[in-house]
């Protein structure tokens, strides 16, 4: 599974404030999930994160994504 970090990267070295933007919590973006209902693997090209609704492409069940962790998203059936 590929996990992406969706933070903006600031390559400009002349910031007036040291560490500006470093306190912002990172948003974890996932590229796939395993369906809790049927165990099918579901890749998502656009990615998804906590607060999204994802659908299993095999069984059609919708899930809310919540409390995403570094390892995998937590899903709750709608």
C-alpha cells in the first residue's frame, strides 16, 4: 500500500519566520483499501483521507473513512 503525505512543500529559503508551516498537522492520503465486507482490494488513483466516503468496487458497500493512521485507514460502513 502506498501512503502519501499531502503537505505543501515550501522550497523558498527566505522565510521571515523560522519553521513557518511546520506546526500544521499532516494529512495522510491513501491510495487503496481492503474492503471489510468482502476482503477485496480497492485501489484509488486520486487517493482519499479521513472524512472521505469510499466504495468497494466489488461488493458496492460504502464506507466512511475516519481516524486514519499511518498504516491504514479505519473504515465504518455507511
